[in-house]
C-alpha cells in the first residue's frame, strides 16, 4: 500500500486546518446554491398577487441584491478579521448563514423544502 508523505514545511495540523477551511467554504457555497432554485417559489409564496411574468424579474433582483450585499459586506468583515482574528469572524459568519437561511426557508411551504433537498439542511 502506498504511503503519503507531506511536502516539506507542511505539518499534519496544517493539512487539518486546510480541510476544515475547505469544509466551511463548501458549506457556505452550498447554502448560496440552495437559495437560487427556490427563489422563484419563495417570491411566489410571499407575494401571491404578483403576476406570473414578474416573479422571475423580482427573483432576479433579490439574487442581485444578495450578491451586492455580500460584496459590500466583505470589506467590513475583512476589517473585523484584521482586528479580532480570522477564527471568531469565520465562526460568526457560519453561524449567521445557518440561522438566516434556516429562518428564511422555514417560512416556505413543506412541499418546496421536501423537493429541494433543503430538508437535509433544515
């Protein structure tokens, strides 16, 4: 059986940290991608009087506002990270993403949660 040796200057603890950071990044990316397929149904559920042809337009604006908020919020979170360190900022970010997505998608009808795969997240 072949053995694996770490590159020079890289410890096992460094590898475990990279795996943890990659897992957190993957979880954040999955939370974002869970949002986009359901956004249409979310708008339709929250604004039932909206004409069918406008729902996609509104969902697009919501997705754009979400990404603009992420871009604008990146600078202050970078400053907080410089002041308080990476770990508290990452932990706070992961917890807040989990809470906001759980509360946002908890208001959807059970049908869409079950068909979207969100039942495993919520």
